[in-house]
């Protein structure tokens, strides 16, 4: 089955993170989660920028791993995904995950949010987590919600 078309803008606040997120991998991970054509910008930021955005838009005064700003779901998904590189690296280290696997999971997670998936209500969380797990495992990584299967 052909994946929906993706127009991807990949931005790095700190160019040192480019090696960890090659464009072809980022595009592959996002496309795996897409259900409709999309225009997505991925911006990889430092903790200061992530904290400022999380505080301004969500009222939470800390840097988080991924923020999704979704502007349109149909017929074209339009979104910005903000990835905080230091938080992702810390989480991967603390959870004993391969950094690439954690980035893939968070980009899938953000892409699902961009399409209207949510995890605030328990039923929605189960649906979203099941979808995430299936996509991440199809990409060749361990189930992100099963600690005993992580590498």
C-alpha cells in the first residue's frame, strides 16, 4: 500500500543534531503514521525553546519531548512537530532505549496527534497507544509501551 504524500520541512535549532535525525529516516517514520497527505515541519530544539513553547501554549513550565501544533486534519494534514533533543536524549538514556528508536516513537506519536489522535481520555489513550505500537513495531523497533521488549 502506498503511503500518503508528505511535504517535510526539517529544521534544527542546533545543527549538531542533524546526524541523529537524517531526513530520509524522519520522513520514513512520519509517513508510516500518516493516514492522509501532509505538510509537516519538524523543528528540533533545545530545552529553552521547548520550555518556552510548552509554557506559552500548554501552560506547563518545563521542556517536554514533543509538542504537536496541528492546524488541519483534512483533506491535508498540516502540522508543526517540535522535538526537544536534550529531553529525548535524557529519556532514551534513562529508559535504556536506543536514541533512534525513541526519536522514531516520538515522531510517530506527534504525527498521530497531528491527525487528531489524543490520549487524554482512557479509551482514546488505548486506541492511540495501540496504533503507535503497531507502527513503531512495523518500523522494526520494539513496542514503546512494553518495557520488557525494549532494546
